[in-house]
């Protein structure tokens, strides 16, 4: 099959693990240079944290966000170098991954994007420290049921819907009190499970409002341009090409729900015939399977994945 409409998709926070990207660092000079460039830009030894941990330090929001971004870009640059004709028509990323998508689409250069991610991670880290929020994943309920239940509970300062990942998987976010109350209510509604997530705070909720306010001026002054590839964004779940709208969505994304399932359905409607998940893990591929996209999904996480994907890529190049 000849692929003509390709979407590059990038993972978000939570995908990190100690040693991610190390094989690319050791095998490809362009990957090594990416990690070294990031260390210089940030003026700290981020690479050591990524490759050596410890895990609890890497998991901190201020480290995991930049770590995943740099790792994804390093892998992307290797892919671009080896298969220069293998270009996406669309780019999308889950939460933090939206910044990698922004870079991949040609909307913002690496240094500027990395600096935004560093600020985002730090501001969200600070908000986590001051608000003591948490998150939980709701399994086995339709998104509409979860949304309705959250609204009916009427805890506007304690509870929000944070992620629409795929059918039967919705993430809620809020204070410990809000999550505990919602857990009981959603189980009564028929949820198979409501599982607490091991996260640093209540992402994509009103508890991130201070982080949003601090990040906004940096996004508004960033040199973002209309990219050469179409961008599907989290806040709307749709295609966005206006620069002012891109900036608005990046700001709002901090406190608004991630409409990942809607975004993937948008790509499906655009007749994407190949999805390429670039970076840590295979979470987005699993979501694609649950969503029921028409096209296959391949993963590029370790160098051997390049060999496995070669036949598919050659049907494009």
C-alpha cells in the first residue's frame, strides 16, 4: 500500500522512564547532539536525569516534560535524517506532546519550543506543590456519562474532566476530596474501575490556573508561525492553522480537558492512512485501536523500530 496522508503523533507526560532515548543517543550523532543542545539551552544536565534518573526525580513535572520533549525530538530528527522523504501531513500530541507536534509541524524552532516546555513544566510543578491535587482514570463509562456526572456533583473548585483518551477511558482531575466523591458517584453509574493515577498534581483542571496565567505571556510572545503541516490540537480536538488560535489553545490547554479521542477522529475523517507514534511507549497506539481508526499505527521508540518500520516507510518515500 502506498501511504499519502501520514500523521505523526507524540506522547505526553506519564510516558517517561529512566533511560528513554539512550539507545538513540549512543547510535546516532544527531540524537546525541539533540540531548547536548538541550543541556546547553537549559543550562543543566537534563540528559543525566533522563538516562540515569533516579526515577522519582525524572517523574517530577519540571523534569519529565522537558525530558519527554527532548527524547521525542531526538527520535524525530533521526527519523528525518534516515528517511528525509518521509513527511507527515498532520501532527498531533497528547498534552505535553502538543509541543513536539508544534515543533514537528514547523511552527516553532527547537530552542524556543524547549524553553516554553521548561517554563510550562516549572509552572505546573509549582502549581502541583501548592494545590495538592490528583487524578484518576475512569474505565467503562461513556464520556458523556462522566461529564454529566461531574457536572451534577457541582464541585466547581474540586473536580474536572481532564482527558478524553478513547472510548471507555476518561480521566478526571481535582482535589483529593473531589476525586473521592466522584469515584463513588461514577461507580454507582456503572464504571468498571476508577483508578488513582500516580501523578504529581491535578493537570488540566482549575487547580492549574496559576500556571496558566504565568505561562500565557511567554506563549503570546513566542515566535510561532503557521507550519508546513496541519496541526490537530487538544482543546478543540480539531485542525488549527491560525497562529492566534494556536497560541490561545496552548494557553487554555493547561486548564482545559485534552480531547484526544476527538482529535484522532478528526484525523480519521481526514483519511489519514498511516499513524506514526514517535517517542516513549505505545499508549497512543493503544488508544488508536480502541478508537477504531482505519489506518495502521507504527511506533518509533528504539532504533530497532526503524528497521521494523522500513518496509512501511519505503511505501511512502
